[in-house]
C-alpha cells in the first residue's frame, strides 16, 4: 500500500533577495526530513522549485544532505522535471512561473547552462499577499487573491 506523509518548510516569501534565499538553508530541510524519517517513509520528495533558480548543484547538495542524515532515498521535483526533459530530448522549452524577474532570470540562465533554450517565458510576479488575479477553472474565470500562509487554518503545534 502507498501512504503519503507531509512535512512543511517555513517559506513565507519568495523573491530574489537574501532574506528570501535564507529560507532555503539546508538545516530547515533536514529538520523536515527528520520528521518524515520518523514515519519510516521509503522516499523523501521535495516538491518545490527552488533549485530552478538556486541551481542544480543546490538540488544535488539537498539530496545528498538529506540522504546522509536520514538514510532514505531522496529526490526533488526539479530532478524529475529535468529527467523528463532529457528523456523527451527537449532542447527548446517554454517557461511559465509565478515568480518575479529576479528569479525568472536565473531560472533561464540555469536552463541555458544545461543546454536548454528558453524560447518563451511568462512570469506572474505573484510574491505579494493581496495580489489579485484571475484563475480559469473549467473554462470559467474566477477571481482570486494571493494570501499568506497557511492557506487553511492548521491544527498542529507550531
């Protein structure tokens, strides 16, 4: 049988500044991974996209650090995306992100360093609470607002 266990990182703001980058220090990942290891999981998957702007070396360091601490195989969503692009033989890609230019630019540069050409890109600049936007759900436009974390009230100790 398959079960899913989730551990959260404290990431409250995403931008290209140093304060935002500090949220991605490996110690925080190790703390979250330790909680998952307590549940005796078979795999740890970081389902974030920070490596797209921090670089593949950062992703590899994350994987190696978590595996060394927990003994549990670890991977990331960016590793999976990049593996899929390689299997497809893709060399030209389009990029859509919710990020600001300060993050979009290093993403494009990182993919260029891996041999990909970003032929089109769209960014939404969605880093500020209160930003209004429009979602298309089943073909119908719906108003939405970027809200602070947590998205829903939680019932666990902080």
